[in-house]
C-alpha cells in the first residue's frame, strides 16, 4: 500500500520598513503596524482560512481517512492571534480531529540552527509554547527546519531537544542511487529518523496545484496525478511538501488550485491502495529504516527566495553573524516587546531578500520589497545597529 504524507507549511513575516542610517538610535518601529495588520488579515482571508477549512471538511467527510501534517511558525500563530483572531479556532478544530500532526520547528522560521545552538534551542521551545496555546495539542517530535536544512550536527541538537525525526530534502548528493520514498535514520544518530522530500515529484505536484503552464505544456498534468495516486505493488511512502501560500485565492474569487487539492484529497481518500499518514504514523509503522550519512549541510537543490544560506553570500553571512552576536545580550532582557522584535528579526525572510543567485534572473525572487539585495542588507544592518543600541541602554538600567 502506498502511503502519502502531505506536509503543509505556514509562515507569515513582517516586512521591514526602509530604516535609514540617521534613524539609528531613535528606536523607531521597524515595520509599519497598519501594513502588517492588513497583510495578516489578507493572508488569513485569501489563504489560511480557505485551505484550513478545506482540510477540515475533507477529514470529516472521508471519515478521518485523510491525515496530514502542518508546520505553522510560532510567529505566524501569534500574529494571527493579534490581527486575525477569528481564524485561530480552525487550527484547534484541526488538532481535535486527531488527523493533523502539528510539526515542531523554529518560532521565527529562523536560521539559528546554522549560527547559534542556544538561540536554536530557545526558538524550538518558544515555537512549542506558541503552538500549545494555539492548538491545545502542542507539537510532535518530528522537526521541520527552515529550508529543510539538516546535517548530523543539527540532528544532535534536535535529539537534545527531544526530537525523534526530521524532514529534509531528498538531495541527490545525499541519496545517490537510493530512493527518497523511504524511511531512513541518521547513521551517526541512531534515534534520529529522516523523512525525505521527493524533489522532482514534489516540484511537479506543486506545478499541478498551481495550474502552471510549464506542466500543462509538457503534458504531465495527468501523469503526475496518476503517479502519486497509483497504488504500488510494494509499500512505498511519498512525502510531499506544500507551502500554504501557493494555494492563495484571489480576493473575492475562487481559483482552481484549491479545487485541484480538494479533488486530489478526495481521489486518494476513495482509493483502497492509498493511505494518508503523518510523519509520526510512518515513524511508528514498524518499518525498519536504512542508515543514511549526513555529513554535509543538506539544502534543496533548486534555489528560491530564501534558501541560499549555506554557505550563503557575504551580505547574508555578515547580517546573520551580527544578529546572533546579540544572543547573549538578549538573555538579560525581560521586556516582551523587545523579545518580539528579536524574534521578528530572526525570520529567514529578511536574509532571503539579500539573495543574489536566483534562477529567474531577479535579485531574490519577485516578492522582494527592496530595490536590490544591497538595499535589503543596508536596511537590515541599520535596524540591527539600532536594536543593539537599545539592548545596551536596557542593560545599563
């Protein structure tokens, strides 16, 4: 029987406003409150609510045969509580079905795992607490790191935090001739199970959901769906990673991508050869995992807006090093508003705007609010310098 593991990711992050050099020391807001509120409400109405309601409806109508996993960043959970509180009950409803596994991760969808172990552990703990407050069910022992980044050093930190497994990219450099559609275990960490994304199949699946002309022209639309939904002769697992934002609906309208997802869920739910499952279901299925070495940092092979970090360009490295140099100073701070600013500054979206090697020829994708990676870097560094001065002033009080 084929096992399909659908993993949804939700992360919303404030956009930093243009913070000028002469504002350093003024401690002015780093983002526009009204702009952020409008953004969160719009995303809730056009993306989070329709997709969450669809999942809930499919779980209930298919007699709980539909089982999925969701990663929701702690930052997103808290922003929804503040700006779109009407949406938050649906996540508790999803948790109450027993058919949705809320994955562990970092509070800010941050890159702390690459720069500061203590900050990484704090991010994990803060995410766990925010999800407990949102869903009432907390998070599982399966970890989804920012950008699916992983190696054995990160794995050891995850085991220290009580994690049982991690989701990562089915990188060809990692797998060689092996299939991503299987359960593995880190060869250096016997207790750390590895769930691999199938990058090629996942890419085509996302093209299918978005109605991409690329997949329609190539005639793959039917074959992708058939490949995923066909029952194999032997046990096989397929892990598919779906960012919520690709299912965004035009305001006031309904688009085909949500209908495609609903049809996909319905078809698989009716098949006797298909079983939906969560990562924890796979973990406890009795399958004996094969050992896999993870000596290198494992990153998705196809670059996008925010996955260009290891080794990363000089702008990103300098910015993130500067950020995490302030971790020790933050341990002396009790002010919750300062901690909120600290968490917002850790979002991987910010260094993503400094990316320079996107395949589409842009400086960091089509959604960059800044004119260039260098402008994004200068604005971010101005904010970090202002924030550092704020921490020094608070430490003297």
